[in-house]
C-alpha cells in the first residue's frame, strides 16, 4: 500500500502521500483503467494496478465511470465486494512481497501460489489472512500482528 500511497500523491501534501483518501484511491484505479483502455502510457504503479484490474473483469464497469465510482457505497448488506478495497489489497500484497515485509511473506506467497497453481488464487487466500489480521487489530486495539499473519499464510501454503 505504501507504493500506492506514493503513486497517488499529486502534490507536496505529505498527508495525501501516506494516507490517500477513498476518493484518491478510486480516482487512481479509474484513471489506471482508463489509460490502459485508451492505450496511453502507464506509470509503473498504473501498470501494476492494470494487471490486477485485468484479472477482475467484473470490476471494469465500476472503473469505467469515475463519477459513479467516487459516489458508490459498498455496504456489507449489499453483498457486493468493494472493487477498490479488493484491488488495493492486491497492491498491498504485491508491495509486501516486493519488500518481503513481514519477513518471509514473499516465500509464503510464492509457495501458496505454487500449491494453488495461480498467483491470483493465492492472493485471494492471503487477503483473507490480511483481513483477519486487520480485523483482530481493530478489535483488540493492538498493532497488527505480522507474525500471526505470516503464519496464517504459511499454514495455507502447507495444506
């Protein structure tokens, strides 16, 4: 997510760089999708986002209309996945693997991808572990537990 935060920065505002708003995230994904569809040059971050967008054609309609995307509400009761949260989690996992933080996550994700025969499938399983870690942290008021998260991914990779 750090890389996405940096890519989303369009000004010298450090708050926006490290904590993009919901609006920033939605604009970023919509713009990356639009640039890819139009064959325009992509930044490295746009290209990474576009790769995961390609993996999710069910989100293309959401990404095609930026104004509607920025106004959309994805509630649990609606029973629909928030495409921006989902794509952001893909980028978060990519970033974690690229810098191997928590240490060992790169290997665990690679092992899981090998077991499942698909990096995309592996990412979806890792998302469940990541979501559980975040939920536990929010519930307990404690910092996220990277070791527990890593162990959860490793357990999935070995079963």
